[in-house]
């Protein structure tokens, strides 16, 4: 498999997604609350230029487990 930016982005997104899924599954476990507590980052640029109007909303949900998933994805990418 060739290493390129597209594969790296795919690995990062999959690591983030898997980490967030694990965090969602472990939310009921009270002892692991420091791993599953999430923070949401929101960004919503918009403009009205008379001929074009756009409104984009971006919500990123981060937790410690999702960041660990990203780190694991980078490690797997480097091992390719």
C-alpha cells in the first residue's frame, strides 16, 4: 500500500471514529469518565455576498479516547 496524504487522512478519520465509538460504549462506566468526557468544538462560517450566500456548520467532538484512536492511527500508518 502506498503512503500518501489521502491514506493518512483516512487513517486519522477512522481512528477518531473508532475512538469515539469506544468512548460512547464506555460512557456508563463511572470509573472511566475521564476517558469518555467529550468536548465539542463548533465553527460556523457564513457570508452573504448578494449573489452567493453560504452557511457552513462544523461540529467536532473530542474525547481522550478519540485522541488515543488518532494516535493509534498514526502509529499504524507509520508501520505500513
